């Protein structure tokens, strides 16, 4: 049974699914759709053409579906789509898209956005992505599945972050991050692989070793970067995980974050 607290304001035209809970002092706009089992704890603001997937929980002072923070936005009915089973904590903000891109900001399923995190206009965020406190995305950013952003990490506009990557807290990401890498530092250099993340996703030791060999060959082998990359693509590109790295690099149109040596290697 859907329950709306008497202090909440739900505009005519809003669509609420079954078993939705709208807590005290929430404000829901006329073009908002809440899926079955969505729970708004209290003081949640959702506006614009926004939809929230089933069983997502949103905590106080989150604000979703507001206009883009972009001087190019023309006021059109662009959208925000949030997936199912997400956990959206206090003070999270998400904007709708702009007419200059696909016109939609998308958040996948099972995402966890901790307090103060922000998803800007026209971003596309995959499934199972975690944002620690105050992690922020600029406009038009693309994030693969199972990415982890540490606290106060920031990603500049148009950057791609590949599947399974780990962005360490306080990193400033200004170039594309390949899948399964760990990026660290003020300019988010690659410092190795996200081995912990690969293990948590159930990948075998053999698969992790294959990704490690590809990573070392691409960034630290002999010859130019292009020569090293093409050799890995030819000799290891059929491996499922290495193939994702190859595909990601080939699809890129902007700079790629480069790897640096660090004193300690990840555990095998």
C-alpha cells in the first residue's frame, strides 16, 4: 500500500507505484515517476522529468531532476532515469540532461551514492557503481559497471571510466580510465589494477594474471604505446577481460590516463 505523509507535497501528474513510501516534507513534481517499493525517507526533492526504479531508497535532502548546471541548457523536457535497488544518501544531487547530448542522465541498478555525491547532466552510470562521500561527476561522463569512487574524487566532463575501475579518494580524473585499473593522485594516474574488485566480481586468478600481463605490456613494454597496444590486441584480445580493455581503448576519442610505476605491487 502506498503511503504519503500528510506534510509531503505530491503534484498532480506524478505517478507512484505500489508500496511507495513518501516521508515527511518530501516534494514530488508533476512529471516524476516512482517505481514499486520506492522509499523517500524525508525532505526529498524530486522534480523535472525524472523516474526512479523499484525499491530505490532516497534519504533526506537529496535533490533529483533539477535543471543542468550548464549555460547551454535551453529549458527542454530532458530527463533523469534512476535504476532499481539504488541507495541514495543524504544531500545527493542529480541533474537532468541537456539538448546538446542524448537529453538524458542515467543511473544504473544497485548503485550506492553516499552523502554529498553529485551526478551532472548527460552522465551515464552503469550498474553496481559506488560513490563515496562527495564524489562528483562533471557533465557527459560515462561510467562502466562496478566502478568505485573514493571520497571527494572528481571527474571532469566527457571522461569515460571503464568497468571495474577504482578511483582513489581525492583523485582528479581528467582522462579516460581503462577497465579494471586503479587511478590515484591529483591527476589520477594509473597505479595498477583493481585486484580486489576483480576478485569480488568472481574472476579467477588466471583471469587476473591475464589482465596484469596485458596491463604491463600496454604501458611498460618496448616500443611506442600504439605498437604495444596493437600487439596486446593481436595476441591477447580474445581473452574476455583483456578484450574489454582493447575495445575501450579503441572506442576512445579523448586522452587516456597513463600508468606510472609504484613501489609496491598489488597482491596476486
